[in-house]
């Protein structure tokens, strides 16, 4: 989607009456799928790049273009986008701040294009305190994702076990353009940790304590959801692909037959770009894909596999075998060996791969095997016999107790 096409949707943020504010922004990365709208002020534009962009090369490129645009204005390197009535009060609430100064720092990051596209709007505090961040659905089809994230931020903040990992939700509402939005308090500057460490273990352990249930895997909500999605996709994908998926489903059920396994709450998009670590504290964002009673390996596998897949790096069978070893060690230390997850790693990993593939296919309405994630995950499924660990018979009784948290848990790449 070009920026001109995207702007048709972004401009709808302007309210239909006169209670909004005029706002002009420069468009950075306009040729990319995820443009960033930055303030007209040069330093504030640099601040916006530092706030949103993690990739060092893309960040450097953004800073360079901002400088060139400032010193060579006649080249018009950065186009300008203007809102007639930007809904500042609806997004960030009434405040004692000078609206003019607050508006000068507004920046807007456009998420991945598609039916679930959202924009993230950053409003720094002109007095130097922590600012605010709003997320808004670009399309009506993304409204449910915003509502779902609001629900989980509100619900999990009531639990002392999970509240410390969450950004502070300030409000959620519906704009006059009929798009859902939520607003959070921004955080102090931190890092997006790419290594899976003690804080990650602690978060997933706290999440696992949110009303787990124990079932035979083929009767789990996660497995039933996957089979229902496959049925829905039967008319949208090639029959050969659909039969391959059915073959994988059958193998999953055979590999986990009669085993009583935990169905745990999952974040759903547990990747380093959705995390911030400030000293020893970990904060987790983007809860729109969270599910109750999910695959106990979902978040661990997603953290390790999705960054590689998005870079078009399909893991070799040797690397997948090594990851399976780390996965078994993770669940044995995290939950105890009696739980049986470690011996079900092969089937549960196949479930994660197929679940992710079909989620993408359902969201887009077709299977795009050129998509880096779909291509990589389909390849890993086709090569599954080379990396699935050989396991002993799984336990068929619930005799499960969560072990105490182990501070010596390993850090994995």
C-alpha cells in the first residue's frame, strides 16, 4: 500500500466537527510499508525516530533524511501530511498542558498493512515527564484487536502476578470516525532484549498461572480453534496444501494421544519488538493476539522463530533440533518434568507452526507462500521428521504441580 492510499484512511482520524486541532507532520519512510509521520521541528523529528525505530540502519537513514530535508528544504525530500481536526483530546484526554506545545511533539507510526493495521501515536510531555501513547485501528476490521488489547491490559492489571509486566492503560474509547483506540502511559527509555533471559521466564510463568486447565491435547481449545480454522480455509487454499495440513493435524493428535497437557494463557506475539526492559523490569506490549487456554510452547517458540522467519531465514534441521533441546530444557525447568510438556515438544511445535501459518492465511484470505513467515514455517513443517525429537510415552494423568521459580534458568539466543 502506497502512502497516498494509506492517507485516505489516516485522514479519517480528523473529526467531522471543529473540536479537533490542526496538525501538520512530515512523512518519513513514505516508500516503505510502515511510514512514520514526524513533527516539523527537526529535533522533535529525531526524537520520534529514536522512540519508534529499533533497526539501526533504518534509524540512521531516518536521521540522515531529516537532516538533509532541514538543510536542503527546496528538494522537498519529506512530503507533508496535514490533519484539519486531529482528535487530540479524544486520544489523550483533557489536560493542563499547553495543547500547542503538546501537538508540536506528536508523531505517528503506521503498523504493518492489512486488515488488522493500526497506528501508534506518541505524545511526549513537553515538561519532560513521561508522555502518552495511543493505538488506533486504521480499518474497521482492526477494531476488535484494539478492544481485545484493552480488555487484557485492564484485566491483567488486576493481578499482582502480571500487573508489573504491563504498561499503564489510561483509557480506551471509540473515536467519531468509529475507530477504536486505547491510550497508555509511555515508559522510560529501555531496550528490546533479543536474548531470552530470567525476566522472560518470570513473565511467562506469571502468565501461565492465569487459570490454566488440563486436557487431552486434541480436546484443548487451542487445538479445536486450529481445526475450525482449517475447515474455514478448505475452500481458500490448494487441495494439496489442505490435505498436507490435515496430515499434520493427524500427526499432532497421534503424538499427543491420551496425554493430559496444560492449556495456558499465551501472549500470542511474544517477540523482542513487543518488549521493553528497563533495568531488571520487563514490560510487554501488543496484547491483541492473547488467548486463554493456549499452547504452552507458543510464546517461547514464537520468540525464537518469528524474528528469523521475518528475515527470510528458515532454520536448518540442525538448528531446529537444537531449539527443540532448548525447548525441552525450558519447560522442564519452568514447570517441572512431571507436566509432560517436554515429551510433547514435537507435536506442540508442529501445532505452533501450523497455527501461525493458518492465522496468516485466514487474515489475508489466501495462502501467500512467498510471505517470509509462511514460506519458512511451511518448510519447517515439511522437514519435521528431521527435527522432531524422539520421545517416550507421555503421562496420561494430571499429577502436576508448578515447581518453584529457578533463578538459574539459562539465557537462550
